[in-house]
């Protein structure tokens, strides 16, 4: 098995996020290193706790990340790109939309997937 590395891992370490996956030189995005996506393309990532696990997400034109969701409230945690019916997705968008659903924007916690996805997007 080939080791995967990415500049994203170094960026994440800079922010103090020392998940075992990142500390071992792994990536959030799959494929690793990630291809440079279009601003609206879906990708999957494996985020550390508190919302840890694989989730499909994209960066909206506003710059806010959005996770794949069928109900606009609950991210489809544990489902990769091959398992999400993208035509049925009603994304949960970080920021005001996330606050309306959960009472927080997702940016208050440095380790929340919204914050991490937004930070990673700056390195794309």
C-alpha cells in the first residue's frame, strides 16, 4: 500500500489539528493529494472529531462549505461519493443556514468540519 501525503496535512497541522490520520501524513480529501476541484464540485473528506468521519461536501459560491444532506439538516456521515445520490441532495450550508438548523454556524469550533473544510478550501 502506498503512503498518501498532501500539503493539506501540513496546513492542518499548522492549525493544531493532530488527528492520528493527519499526524501520519494523511489527507482529508480523497483522492490524495486532492485534485483541484471546480468551486461547485462535490468531494469527500475524512474529518477528525467532533464531527469525525467521511462526509461529502463542496464549497458554495459564497465560500461557505456545505455537506451533502437529503433533508438540509443532517450531513450524510459515513457515505462517500459513490454512495450519495447527488441529484437528491439538499445541502446543509455552513454559516447562517447551519445556525438556523443547529444554533451554531459551524465556525465557532476550530475543529468543526465547517471550519476545517473552509480552511482546506483556502489551500486549493
